[in-house]
C-alpha cells in the first residue's frame, strides 16, 4: 500500500507533463534564456538621426546666380536637433535625414544632396525645382557692413537671421553687404560713388522694398526696385 501511495505523485507529474505537451504549453530551455537584441540592417542604421555635431557641418548659406530660377539662396539652419532649409521667397521647412549627405525636403518630397570636398568640408547642395536639378554653392557670409557714408535702416524684424542689401552697386549680390542689429533696427552702412542706384533688401531670402524709401522704379523685367541717388561729397 505504501509503495502505491508513493507512486501516485510520480504518475500525476507524468500525466500533467503529457497534458501540457499535448496542449502546446511547453517551456524549452531556449525560452528561459534572455532574448537577444535583433541585428540592425545597414539601411536601418542609415535612417538614424545623425548627431548634432554632424548636422552643424551642413549649416550655412548656399547660393545660385540671381535670375536662373526664382530660388537664388537656400539658408540651412539647425533647430531642435534637426536641419531646416529656407529657400528664396518660400516657406522654411525641415530636411529629413535619409542617408549620409542625403536629406528629403519635407514640403516638396524631393531629395537634397550635400557635396563635400576632399577634406570633408560641405561645399554645395543639389536640390530640385520644377523637375530640374540645380546645385547651389556654399558661401561664407561676411561680418555686417557697419562703416560707410550711405546708411540703410530697417525697423523691426527682430527674429530675422540674415538681412542683406543688394543692388546695381554690387551686381545684386545677396551675400556681400549685411545689416547688423542696432537697438530696435537693422543698419547697413556702405560707401558709394555719386550716382543713381537701384536696390532692394533681402530678409532671410525674401526680397523686400525698403519701407523707408518711397522712390521706386520698374525694370525691363517688370521688377519694382528702390532708387537712391548719391550726391557729391
């Protein structure tokens, strides 16, 4: 009788194991081990956001010759850990990272590709406009022009990043004469020889008539520009 009683727990355990096996509820040794992290594929690694120091290398102004297309400058900035681009007369938008040196324009859905020189410095970016590809060269912006006999002033626009002066006196360059912030206004001072000049202000890539100068003239292409006459000193 005692031997039969001792066998009962063993038989019960075997019966339980058989039922669990039949129902598919079986623990294997592999299930008891910690799960291994899945290996990341190369294309998944490329979609990871680059670090801030890497993104800083793309920041700057990229410029095309005026008149080729409506876009003549693209200002790339860094905010909240992401790259942003502001084309001429267009809305600022994010650049979504795709792979090394390649981003996607958040608004247009087109690719923006940065090019580096042999030393690894970013020197240009290629973008798309109306189905065509264009390359804008990176330019180094000078310090604000604050010395000169002819003074241009612009009130407000406290949140602007780059305010420039362009005209017939500098072949409409958008990156030569920059305004500096003085008090509650932007100021640019340059030296000009006596004569009549056409000009315009550029605020973060947006062309603007000088609100302080009502004198304007329309050119052959239908563009309205300010006019200033510089007399003899």
